[in-house]
C-alpha cells in the first residue's frame, strides 16, 4: 500500500512540475513577443517624434491585464478583475495581429536587403520604410474591431449525412451540435441566450455539446445564473455532453460536470447512452484528464467492443486526434471541437498542421467526422478568418447495401 501511495505522490509531483514548466515557458514566449512588439512601437514613435514612454506604459499595462485579472479573480471575484480580463483578452488578439504584421514586415526587410538595391529601389529608406509599422498598427486595431463583431454573429452550418444502418422508428434524426462555448467571464448569459435560441430554432431531436462548455471556475456561471438559460434547450431525445480540456483546466472538472447535469445535460464520461434502444451515443473523457488528474481515459476499443455494431454509433470526443481510431472501431459519426480553427488568422495555419482536420467535414471509410470551429471564443473575444457556428446534422438512416 505504501508503494502505491508513493507512486501516486510521485505522479502528482510530476504533473505539478510539468504544469509549472509549461507556465514558465508560456510566460517566456508571451514576454518575448511583447518585447518584440514594444521594440517596434518604440521605433515607430521615434520616427514620429512622439514621446514613447507613456505609450510604452500603456502597452505594458495591457500586456499584464489578462494574467493579473485571472490572478485577482482566483482570490476575489469583483468588477475590477472582470475589467482587467476583458481589456487583456482584447489585447491578446491585438498582440497576435501586431506580432504577425511586424514579423511579415521584418521578413520582407530581410529579403529586400539581401537582393540588389535596384529591385526595390531602397524602399525601406523611403516614407514607406518609415511608416509601415504605423500601417501594421492601424490594420491590427481594425482587425480587432472586425473580429469583435464577427465573433458575435453565430452562423448555422447544415449537413445531410447518410448512415448505412437502419432505425426502427424513424428514417432521419435532426442532431444539433455545439462545441467550445466557453461560458464564464467573457461568454456571459446574454451570449449563452443567443446560442440557446439558435439551437432551439433548429428544433433538434438530439443536442450534442462537444466539450469546453465551461471556460473557467463554475462560480462564474453560478454568479451569472447561467443554469436556467442552458436548461431552456429543448430536444425530443435528449441533450448530451462531454468534457473538454477547459473543464479540467478550471481545476474542478466534477463540479463543472455536476453543474451541467443540474441544467439537464447528460454528461457522458467514458459512458454510453442508448437512445430508443437503437442508437448509441458514446462520450469520451477528454484526453487532458491524464495531465490534470492522473486518470487515463478508457481505450475506445474497450468502450465500443461491447456494443451491437448493427446499430448506429455516434462518438463525441472533444479533441480531434487519432481520427482513424474511430474508423477502426466501427464508429459511424464522430463529432469534435477544440481547434476553434485557429480563431484568429493566421493561427488556422498552425491548427491545420496539428490536426488531420482543423475544421469541417471528413470521411474515412464508412466513418464520417465533423470538427466544429466552436460557438464561443477562448481568450480574445474575436474571430478572424473563421466564424462561430452551430452545426445541424440531419442524419438519414438506411439499410446497408448488399455486395452483389
């Protein structure tokens, strides 16, 4: 027994060290990016002969606002902490766009300096060379404004999918999925109400909430009384959900699970729901559970193997890794989220490299997949290069074709 307890303690310490290293590395990257931005802003102000110190202090304040707001909120929830989080969140988006613009500009400068001067006619010594940073700053600011409004217009994506298995009572089902709502300080009750109204307008038979319903501590949801709003979702056959990584990042995944269940959501944690004795919905614990709790989720094979393969199987798995695993286990449809499709350009290019499908529909063999860009936002409350969405999947069921 002592050896088991020792192993548990070692595992906890390993997770703490791993998380501490992650935070340190993240802070170093964050500080380096902001240092790079400050250097460019200083160069801009020198060219414009403007006093640089006040502006630099504003940037430093905005740079610290988000982490400072989260720290204050963890000890005492108050309006100043929410204001800091809002300011810092918008700055995060501004920072990404500024960094991208300045980096592209510097790359062009390097290329132009490497080429003969006759090609560019020493463009960096002209007025453009002096004011390109100003243009980047203005474009980034405009990008934040555009992204703010874009993130608030919820789109409906509709797909008709055929599953070659029959249901006894119906030929089709109206399944509505939403992922990555991120309820908390930024995605508040008003935003949730719009999402709920959109879902209800589609008159769903089944609603699937594919992880990251909760962004932070559940206390924020209780404070804003979000449970009654979530409970307004109407279905004929039930509302199901799985955990995402943010339910674990909050530090209280089971508190989040309990809160959602009290709102009428059936949480599936490596569990299976059988609807009308003819359709399986399989929900997986998020893969981040191992990192945050030390508990490894069940293998998909162990979940699927006891099921009747003649019945349709829908799988909810928040993070779209190892998509072939669903195909190999006879899943008919997998729905996922997590990626946000980058949320802010050009991060979509990164998510497209990480995931086999960063966003949208995919088919592998007899298994169909949909990876949603999400209904909400994380961090910066803006979207550029993609849109928030609710996905309507009209599932048509038919007998498998015979091989003749």
